C-alpha cells in the first residue's frame, strides 16, 4: 500500500505545523482516528465549536483535522477550565486518541 503525502498546504484549508510555535494553542480532532466524521462534527458543534478542516503538518506526516479552536497568545499561562470540560466531554464521545490539544512554548511555573 502506498500512502499519499502532501508537500505543500492544500488550497482552501487552514495549514498548521506541529510542534506549534511559542504561544500557538489549538484544539483539533484527527479525522483518520474517528469512526464517523459527520458525528464528530455534530458533537463539536453541539459543544459550541465551529469546526473547520485543517491540514496539520509535522516532520513525519500530514494529517487532516477538524480544527475546533485556535489562538495565538503572548505566551502567558492560560486558564482553560471551560475548554477542559469540553475536552473531557469529547473524549467520552469519540476516540480520545484523536484529540489534539497542543500549546507551543508552555513554560512551567513553580
């Protein structure tokens, strides 16, 4: 079997890169790891998200995701209690291995 790879962003899709840059923060779902893409979008919309297709590239691969949330911060620690509750709900509804929630440049505070 041959796997297709993308060498440039697909026109019309938001393009993100992993690992994220300092201050980049997003929540997405890897669509290759869910059983039902339409149901995944419905669950996300029910939580108040407006999912959009996004291409997330890393050194090893390119993945197609439903991007639920994206922001660029100044690097300050974030308070995401409400987001954490939504992630927990998503994990109960879909394959939790499909959920991606990276934050670039997170600093540990003591």
